[in-house]
C-alpha cells in the first residue's frame, strides 16, 4: 500500500501516507471490525469514534488530493 510500511506487524506512517484517503478508509474499516468484537461499551465507543475520525481524515485527503510531493515539486518548478 502506498505510503505505509510494515515493521513487526505494525503499520508505520510515512510522510506521504497521511494524505492517502484509501489508507484512512481501510483503517476505519479495521477499527470498526475490532470494535464489533469488543464487549465493553466504553472501549467500543472509543474505537468507533476513532473509526469516525479516520473517515474524516479520508474525506480531507480526498478534498486535498494533490500530494505534498506534487505541491513541493510544482513550487520548485515555478521558480
């Protein structure tokens, strides 16, 4: 997956991954799946709130789809 590296089974963010809407949607889905397995209401609510925030990040990434690298590259070429 673009922008995400795996280390010891963990997903590690890279400088470009925070703008990847698909990655945020996948994280939201994974978080909801974990929440569905939880029995305790408070941690389950927290996990669902995290999933909602991942969805909000995905929406932001979709609205701002020009990547950081592209913006930097375009700015340096405009000089």
